[in-house]
C-alpha cells in the first residue's frame, strides 16, 4: 500500500517575494494562453517560467538559479504541509483540509490508483521537464478514504494553534492557507493512519506517470537517492474523500472541424440508440440534464437547437453498442459520449482526441454556448459531473476514463512548496 512521508520543501522566500500571489499559478494544464501571458507579466520568478516553459533546459536553469539566489529556500526540518482551501460552491461556503507530503514510488500498482487515460504527448512533455529540473513543482491531487476522519481532525486541531506560513486568495476567489508541521509526534500519527491505505489520483495523472517513468530511468542508470527528497518519491497533496469539500464539476465538449457535417443525418444515426428530446433553449436544457436518465445535452450551431439525449431501453446491455466498454463502465456518461457518439458517428477516436483536432473542453457551459453562437463550434455536448463514487469504482477496477472526465474543484496551486531531488550518480 501507499507510503507517505514528510520532506524538506523549498518555498518562496518572504525576503525576496513580497506577494506570493505574484508567483504561484493554477496547474499547468489549466493555464490558458491568456493566463500564461498574465503570469509572465506578474513577476520574473513566476512559476510559469518553469512549468510552462517550452524550453525544458531553460526551465531547469531558472529553477537552479532561483534556489542559488535564495528566491526559493529549503526548510530545515522534514515536514508535512497542511493545506486548507475555502471556497464558494453552489451558494455554500466550503473548506477542505489536507496535507502535502511525498509518496513512495516503490510500492506496487495497487498503492496509487488512477482513473484517467494518459496521452503520450503530454506525458513526454512532463517527463522532459522532470529530467531537466529534477524537481516536483506541481501538486498531484490525491484522495484517500478514512471514515474516522482522524487525519483531517488532527490537521484541523494543528491549524488552530499555529500560524500559516503562506496564505492568499487566488484569481477565482479561493482562499489557500499552508502550514508547516515539523513535529515528529503528529507526523507519526499521520503516517500510522495513512500508510497502508490506497490513494486515488484526482488530478495529475500525467505528472504521476512521468514520475514513475523517471524513477525507472534513474534505476536503470544505477543512480541512488541521496536523501528523502529524490527520484523515488513524488510530491502530492492528499485529501480525505469522506470530507464535504471534495467537489467534481462537469467538463463540456465543443466540437469543431467536422467535414461535410449534416445535423439531420447525425440525428438520424443517433435515433436507434438514443431518445432525442428537443427542448427550448439552454435554460430548459439545464433542467433536462437534471432529470433521471438524461445522459447529456446536445446543442447544434444550426439555429442553436438544444436536445436532451437518453439511451434507448436495453441499450446499456446491448453488446453492439459501445462494444469495447463492458461492465459498470458503460454507465459513465463520458464513455457514452466518447465511445457511443464521438467515435462511431463523428469519427473522433483516441488519435483525434490526442491530436486535439476536433474537441475543446469547457468548465463553463454558458461560455461554450457563447462560442457556439459565435460560430466557433458545430456542436456542443453538455454533461453532468462524474460522481466521486464513480471515480472510486473505476479506480478500484483498474479501468480508465477518457481525458477530462473529471474536474475536481477548486484546483491546487502550483508553487506553494516544491521538492528538489538529491541524487547520487
């Protein structure tokens, strides 16, 4: 099972950086071109110069220089870093409390379980970055299940008596607070509770897989870990999935660049498999999505027509429909979309998805609708969120979902703390 340990993290020096909000970022895969330009302008030591630098060698040079110049300073004591986020969600103020530590990469596949398909191009990009920086900058968002909520209670008690080492409100009005827990007693309690439990990846599948591959490369070269902080571990942020602050948002799809597309022909091909309910506009479609049995919404650029899609009776067990998907995975809306619609009826399979030639992803359904109105997309598919239970079940079965099947909210900031590897070559 998984093994998590404290470490001596690198953090931005308050003597060098006046505002931590100027240098931290959203996760690398959530940084749009507009956000990228904004981060570049905010500060010359903004973390975007590392995690989104197309020149991976330059990224490595930047990081080493910041450490040499004292912009990033290493803590003296091995520590866990309690991490709290407070945010608004559907009219409620919620919070979640977790911790940042290192997870061993030596354990078997059953110790850390993922649910999302990994794409080769993104994986190679992250692998090249870790080869150059020999560090972990971004957090991998992981979950564990502890019905007793013991670790979360320990961390909540710790925060009452201690001052955060970092706190800020991000661009999405999410509050982030970080503490340093270096006392061995509480650390031991945390490890006794968590070590032996399986961990589940919420966000960061490509980063975790690249860490595993780099670990294998280092072993093949005969390299050895020179400290607790090395290539045989990966920095993670760990949260209890039993807590109320773990939320999943839907990720909608905008479809473009379909050649010779005809809406009538497309709908006629869907009819044997789906009940197609025409509705009057987006507000009504949102209501339709909440009804039991509605798998997704469809919006066509032609007249902005909206439809609710339900599977025809018996289709879930029909082996001729989604023949490559079996068992409970057939119940996932994202699989119904990708394997039941995009691939067979629009010719958008894994290769096209990886090439990003036809599909763009949106958190905000209203923004996607605006893009459809502007003519940027021929079709839009609006989905309900994948449930946390479904993520758990898919991970337990060792199955995979299509990319962008989950959008855990809020995101974890990059740059609050880093791990730099020490290696004996």
